């Protein structure tokens, strides 16, 4: 079987869930090989989720510079292994790696896939989630970036044979140097793009997210925000949902004090169940909902939180 | 003297009903177009950099006749001159072909710094900046939320998912900027009048020495096989809070097994 390369996303060896989703998708197409940048022991979880081979690349260049060195290394592995496809997580870094690898390998590129089939065909959601598109690559091994939550990770043991790879990195790839990196504080809540439930707040919170957060915590949900809330400095940008923030596609999305502008919809419209709480019964968000409450979130959310706690006992 | 080239895209209005043409490309005729809102931030950053020192801003677009509107808007905001690459053979180009045309056009222009938007509001791949930099062999820093220029060093702050990074690059550099860099200005009356006298060059593929067989729909490395509008959502249940809205919300959640 031909190899399918999966670029691993991890922080200090803690592998992100979307990588496990990619390994699961890779098995539909061929034999998964993981590409792991970092030293020490390779995380066991990669083999547990089906990686037959694990290319390990350990060099300071990969963390000292932006993606140039990683892209050169992956392109070399692509040239040597002639894979059936290359799967990369759809993050800012992932897309940049994908673009460079695709151009170097003269392979077609598809970004932000929400599903990938056995023949490498992809499904994407475009125009703010208003259209679903089937697309395929016509040249080379498809390079595909895949959104989080595109499939449920399934454990299946793979051989996990580690192969150390060293690549001579060109000076040209080292043009953008990372001079400082400040890790973000963890919120203690589920990761926004991976969460099964997302509770978001907008301008209607008036700057106080406490009701939104308490409601989210009663459901074990992640908290998100509209751009209006982020621009007002009420919530950090990394929690913004929409065109210029994160795309989420959870089982349940609850929009509180959010009007439902097209740019916001772009980031949440594919959620399975949608609920809104808004004072204005004409807010466009109500066009999307399965359930809506016309009312003040400052009254509705605390009551809902109490009721949920009571039911959970 | 910093010479900046800003790449801007003319896109269908995101608030209109966007769709596809019969050849599965983005319908650019049925919907009014405009300068991509996300590229306004790129124009703004370029203007601010020049205003803080000395320099010149050229806006560059690749697109059909109407794309001249995107250039005009940028000139009204304060850019100095424009370049419009317009050639029927470019229709339906993928990101690789677009980046090829942009890179060849940029090679003909004198530049120190390239500023791009973080992503277009139609295709929204966010990869054209990286591809152009890769083709030109210069460093790229994408998704910058803050840009400062100090001599020939560009410093960028980038807010990533797991960390906020500071990145430095020297020499010719490409940056793509997010909407976190700061609101774009509106054209002033004076700016609108001044724009009428600014120089806009029209280039075709042959001016760039790009072979028509390297671009366009037939030469794309990817293809859209089919598209389908999202099925309309069935109208949901909407209740008005009469003191029990929260309880009803919890009941709905319980009925759907979320509680
Ligand atoms: C290029 C571009 C990119 C953008 N990207 C994004 C993006 O990524 N994400 C994003 O979200 N937006 C984005 N926007 C902005 C978007 O257009 C809207 O401006 C934004 O989503 C509005 O946020 P909001 O719904 O919180 O605020 P508003 O539109 O002001 O809505 C607030 C809502 O709260 C309701 N309300 C007020 N008080 C209460 C209360 N006490 N209880 C209940 N309801 C109340 C009001 O009725 C109203 O409907 C972008 C815009 C542009 C131009
Ligand atoms: N046709 C084009 N003409 C000029 N600039 C473009 C064009 N397409 C993309 N760009 C630039 O590349 C950025 C990212 O575009 P994209 O990769 O399509 O999301 C945009 O914000 C523009 O700065």
C-alpha cells in the first residue's frame, strides 16, 4: 500500500486531537506515516492511532524559524516516498506548510477540507458555509489541509516504526526568525475548535462574560466570542469565531447577544444544533436556530444554568 | 525610502448572495464586487509604514476589468500608483497560477516590502502570500497582527493558537496582515479627487512573459467537481422570555440529550 503522510501537530509531545483525526482519515487512502518534528521519544499515541511509520526530524531550525525549514523537510520526504496524499492540520501554520510543500512538489493543494474520501477527493464548506463543494487534485499527490472535527479518531495499532530523518536546510528557508514566543495561558475549558459544545458571547454581553462562562461551564463547553466582543477588548482574539477567527462545527452552538452577521456565520454555520439568546426578535441569528429565546441574556442564562445544575444533580 | 507593493483582490460582496458560474468557478458577474475588506487592512498598514518614514505604495491586482475598482479604492485611501494585470487567459486560475502572475508582476516592480491581506474573502485559502514568497525566494510572515519596520528589518507580532510570537526578517520580506492590525481609513474627499490623477498601469500576460498555458481554469492543479447550496435550515422553535426563558432553554437542551 502507498504511504499517506500526516504532519503531526503537537506541543512538547502532547499530540493535538486533529492529528489523530488525520491518521484515521489517512487509513482510508493508504498506509499512514506520521511526520514528527521534535526530539525525545515519539509519542506512543501516533502508533496507537495507526501510524505504520514515523519520520522523526529533530533540529533546532524547525523551532527557531517560521515554517520554511519544516516545508523543505516535508518536501524531501514527499520526493523520497511518493505518497498517495499529504494531510496537514488546517491551522495558519499548517496552511503555510501545505502551500510551500505543494509548490515544491508540484502537487495540487486543497485547504480547509471537512472530509476526505478514499480516492483523495475532498468536501469543503465555502461562502460562509452556504455551499458545500466537492473538489479534487489533478496534479501530483494531493496536499490537503483538514479542519478539526472532520472525523472521529479511531484507535488501531500501527507498527510505529521510527525513522530518523535529517535534511540539509537551505539558508533561504531560514529568513524569518522567531525571536520570542509567549505561550498562551490555558483557559481550563475544552479547546474551541475541538469542543462538542461552544457557548459564545457578543456585544450583547455588555462586556461582562460571567453569565456566558457560568452557562458554558454547566455544559462543559468551550467559550467563544464575536468580533465585536473581541474588538472591545472583552475577550482575547484567540477565542473569536468567524471569518477572521476560528471556524467551529460543534454538536451544539449557543450564540448569546450576537446578531449573526455573515462574517460571524462563516465560523459557526455548520454547527449541528444552533441556539440563540437575543433581545431583538429580528436579529438575523434567529434564521439559523433550532431553538431561540427572545430575551435578555442576563436573565435567561443564569436561570438556564441553575436549571441545568439541578437536572445534573 | 521604503518601496511597498500591496496585493489586493477584487471579490464578490460577501453580504450578497454569492454563487458559482456554470464552469464551477466563483461567479464574479452576478454579484457586485469590491476591494476585499481584508485587503483594506493591508493598504492601511502600508500607508502607515510610509507615513512613519518615507516611501511609496503601489497597489497590484490580478483580475478582470472591474478589478480596477479595487485599485481605485486603494488609491483613494492614499496609495501612490496602481498596476492591474488583466488577461482573459487568467480566468479560473488556481492559487498557484495567481501566485505566478503576482510574482512575475512584482519582479517588474522595484520593492523593499510586500504587504498582502491575510486571506481573500471569496476563495479564502490564505495561501497566495506564502506561494508568492516561495516563488520570489524571500521570507514570508503571514497572519501578522502588528508590523513595524526598522531600517531593513521587519518585526512582526503573530498571535498563534498556542503562543504569541515575535518574528524578525531582514531584506526583502513579504507580510500578510490580519484585521487585528487596526481599522482601515475611509477615503477622504481630497483622497478621492487626488486618486483621479494617479497612474494605473495595465499589464497583460505577455507584458510579464507568462505563458497562457501556465494559468487559467484548464491548467489548474485542482478542480471543483460539484457544488451544492446548503439545505435551508428548518425553522426552529422561538420562544419569548416571560420569566421562564432559561427554564425552557434547559428543557430543550435536555430533550436533545445535551444535559
Ligand atoms: C472583514 C471582516 C471580517 C469580520 N470577521 C468577523 C469574525 O471573524 N467574527 C465575527 O463575529 N465578526 C466578524 N466581523 C464583524 C461582523 O460583521 C459583525 O460586526 C460582528 O459579528 C457583530 O458582533 P455582535 O453580533 O456581537 O454585535 P452586534 O451586531 O452589535 O449584535 C449584538 C446583539 O446583541 C443583542 N443584545 C444586546 N443586548 C442584549 C442582552 N442584554 N441580551 C440579549 N441580547 C442582547 C442585540 O439585539 C444584537 O442582536 C467581520 C467584519 C468584517 C468587515
Ligand atoms: N487576484 C489577486 N490579485 C491580487 N492579490 C491577490 C489576488 N489573490 C490573492 N491576493 C492576495 O493574497 C491574499 C490571500 O489570498 P488567498 O490566498 O486567495 O486567500 C489576499 O488578501 C491578497 O492580498
